[in-house]
C-alpha cells in the first residue's frame, strides 16, 4: 500500500513510518523539518516537505505523491502539538494556531486524499487523537478543544466514508514518553509567569516533567503498533487505546461525576 504519514520527523510519526515500511509498504514521511527525516531513507521511506498550516504545501505534497504513485491508500494524520496555559492567558493567535495544526490541517489533508481513495473504492484514514479528546486537565484547554474536535471529525468521517470503502480509525493514546510533555510544560510556565495562575501552573508543569522525563510512560512504539493495525487490518477497529493509563483514564472519566473528576485532578496535581 501507499501510505502517507504526517509529523514523521520525530516521535510517534517517525516510529510509525519505520514500522509500516518494514511491513513492506511504500511510505512517504511528511514534516516541515526535512533534515530530521534523512535517516528514514535507509528504510526506503520517502521524505516529503509538509506544513499542515499551508494550503500550498498540503496540495503540493498530495499531488506529488499521486503523480508518482497514482494513489494514496492510507493517510496517517499524526502531525500536532500541545500548547498549555490558562484559557485567560493564552493569546488568541496561539489558540488559533493550535486548532490550525491539530484540526484544520488534519481535515484539509483528509479532503485532499479522499477523491483518489473514492476512485479506487479503498482507503484508510488514521487520525491520531488522544485521551485528551475525552478527558480534561486544567491549563490544557485549547489542546483539549483540538483533540475533542478530532473525535467529532473522526466519527463523522467514519459514517460518511464507509459507503465508499474507506475506513476511519482513531488512535487515543494515554501517556507516551516523548518530548511533547516537556515542551508543553515549558510553554505552560512561560504563558503563566507573572499571572494569578503561576503557582498552580508551575505545579502542573513540574508534574508533567516528572511524568514525561521518567520511565513511567509507554514508548512511542506502542502507538506505532496501533497505527500499524489500523492501517493494515482487514477490519480495523474504530478506536485504539495504546499507552500508559489510557483505558483507566477513559473508564474513570466515564463513571465519575464531574465533581469527583475535578477533585481527582486537583488531588493529583497538588500531590507534588
């Protein structure tokens, strides 16, 4: 199969591109940082430049692959990032950029690959969401908004595209050991410095650094394996839950009253 993986310059996207290539598929790894994808060439992966906030870049990426291969069988929408800060503090331009990358870029790239998939009566859309699309931490508001949106988009796409032979799967990882949490913690402290939220924000940032800098979380490979299953299984599942604590968090959130959930989050974040 011909597979396009976004956000392939590091972490989950990088690992997923390698895993899919090793399974014998033709993989295009896409990201802004082309230099970071040079090592992928040894696995037969083709690096392509992609900025999911640029219409021109997305069109050039998809049209280039279609010109070369004639089809794109699988799109793995993995590109994304997390910007943390109190709703009151986060600048609206930063909030818009969060949604532009995590939601609108994903949606537009999906639009661009669908005509080819429909023509061939086959396709797979694999969206990398998060348990953050169904649970909420304080100071993660705009990130959670973006991931909740990916949930809705994925559900709508799954129903709309099934008649055309196109399957849609959503990956909802729990805690994964990448630099995502460290970057988000840094952003949180910078955004909160000198504001009424500085003390609790610093506490949460400390908690995030402890979690993401230690050995408590799962490795990116567990998410890559889930992506591999969603991309290649004969009947892919609608949702996959890899990573530390994913099922536990979703289960607790489903059964606990909102008051209890809020209290649990305060307890966790004040325990350091």
